[in-house]
């Protein structure tokens, strides 16, 4: 299900978050963020403890999360919509929402498209790297590779050493046939202990992974472990005296 126009509008609004006009247009297209309950920040520990149990308990049980059926509505998107209005950047709900649309689900009535839910999440919390990673994964699965790359770039700039971001970016580069870049990002992912081996096998089948790359990964993991185990050097005590020196 391709929403090229909506995707383009969203990418433009994300790249110009400082523009009042962009915010105004986003509110017209995807709705204002104001909500009777919230909006609250999924990455804020206090918000998660104080406000999230009510939302999750009523609208995000196992059936909704796995898209089997709704909890308070017949269709799971109704419950996902409630969660994402209260917590626009709720990572598990965003993940379930993307799977809903990728499996052929459709928005109706006042419910939003996948692109709009991501627009709302990035407007609400523009420095939440996981939102961009999830959006990139969604676009990647739609085979909208260029748009996905922009989201992965943004995710990596915010998340830093994220094995999932490096892994997904490597898969994207492989899908684009850019095997040298795929290998580069795969080494980063595996150096951060990413457990899935499908990417490595894909690279091996295309003669883009060698034993030397395994050695590079092992050396990086070893170096990281040694750095983590090294004792922290304390700063030397201040020996400055407040007594004037004799002449």
C-alpha cells in the first residue's frame, strides 16, 4: 500500500520542523496533538509509570499488540489510535500500527494513516530516534528505499550505537545492491552483538563477507568488553593549599 504523496509531505515536514507553516500544515493533514488524556512521552520514565498503565490496560493487551482483534473496539486500529493519541511515540504501538497497515489494514473515519501516526510522533518528540527507525523500517518494507534511507540516517544520528539501526540500514543497502555499504553497516551491527545472522548469510551469498570480517567483528567486541571492564581512573586529588606560599 503506497502513500507516496503522504510520505513526501511527511518527509518535508520532518526536515523543516522549525517552520511554523510546516506545523500548521501537519495539523491540518494529520491532526493536532492535543488530547483529553496526554499527550505523554513514551521515553519519559515518570510518564510511563504514572500514565501508561491506564492506557495499556484498557487499549493495548496481547490481542491488540499482535493484531488478533481489538480490545475496546472490533478492529485493533481503534485501540492503537487511542494509545498513539495518548502516547504519540509509544514504540510498541507504532510497531503494531505499521504491521497493521503492512498486512493490508486501512484507516477509516477519524483514524489516521501510518504516515500520519509517524508525523504526529515526530512532531511530538523530534529527538526520539526509535520513531525514525520504526518509520524507516515501515518505508523499507514498502520498498520505498530512498525515503527509508533518510529515516535510518536520522535514527543513527540520534541513537548512536544502535545494532538494530545498523542492521536495518545494512539490509537496505543490500536490497539496493550496494554491497560495500551493506558490509560496512553489517560490521557495525555485528560489532554491537546483533544476534540475527540472516544479513551475514545474505552478504556471504553475494561474496561480500569474508573470514576477515568475522575477525574484525570479534576484535571490536573484545575491545568493547575490555574497555567496559577497565577500572575508571579517578582524577588526582586537588593539592592546592589555601595557605599563601612563603617567599
